[in-house]
C-alpha cells in the first residue's frame, strides 16, 4: 500500500521564515510529483495562499467544524503530498487537537505519514514548543529546521539531538527578491541560465535536502 506524506511546517514563534520554507517545499513537491495540496493556517499577510493560489487553500482550527474538515483531509491516503503552513497562533491548538484525537496513530493506520518540520529559534517559547512536540511526536517524525537567516549562532543542544535540516542564510537583497509574490523557486531554476548564481545554488541545495528527507522517510517505511 502506498503512503501519503503530510508535512506540517510549524513554529510557536512568528517571523522565523516558516512560510518561505513552506513555499519552497510545496514547489519542490509540485515539481517532483506533479501535484501537491498546501494548507494555509496563518494570520500574517502575505501568506501561502497569496504565493501559491493554484495549490493552496485556507484552513481553520478555531472551531470544531474547521478542525474536523482539516483532519479529514490530512488522514486521506490519496497519494497526494500535503504541506501545512501552521501559523504561530494555531500552534498550540493544532497539536492539542492532534493529541486529543490520536491523529498520529490514526494517520499511520490509514497509510498516511505525518512529518513535523519544526522551524527552530533560541527563545523560551520555541523551547517549550519543541519540548511539547518531543513528548507527542515519534522521534523519526520530528525534524528541526535550522533557518540560518533568523537563527544566529548555535541551536539549543536539545534541538540538535534528532534530525536537523539546515537552510543557509540568503543575503538580504536576495531575501527581498524571493519574497515577491510573483517569485517562483522552480521558475527561477528553469529560467536562470547561469547555474552558478548564489540564488540558483541555494534553491538547488534546498531541493536536494528535501529530496534526501523524502528518501529517508521512504527507507523508514520499508
């Protein structure tokens, strides 16, 4: 039986580059698989829906109807990868709900593979959020993202004991460039003839990291 991956990109903190990573991961999956569904749970604009309107849709966890509608989609083993851009405002509520309904176990029972991509920071709020996830999420399903544009210096030691995916820092002028609503990571790879540019190399390196992550998950399931 095939499995359907669900990537939940999250942080209890705002302004850590979470949506940038969700955008790039969604574009990678679209390029690789030909389809992907992205869910946008954010207050801040622009959000994932603004960047990727063709594949993203809004979701809510503030009421019972919204929670159940989202979970019904996430436990559907339809072979289409899902990406959730989980805003900081919904972090606690989402994982409280997840634990209450046994989402992780139910997903696995149905052939769905949830992966939590925790965008790290060095503050107390992040430490508490990560500690909660460590108690709730199997170690093999919890990945720490070290976004070097926002995290200056080393991550807390506890966050480096599992798997860490590092996103190198872009110069500010390139960060401003990729933050435009019209920018596409895959479009840039296809359109930029000079593969030696810093941005080209950065996108390719991240796509390769995402591919390695996918392969490791496949190996875990075999």
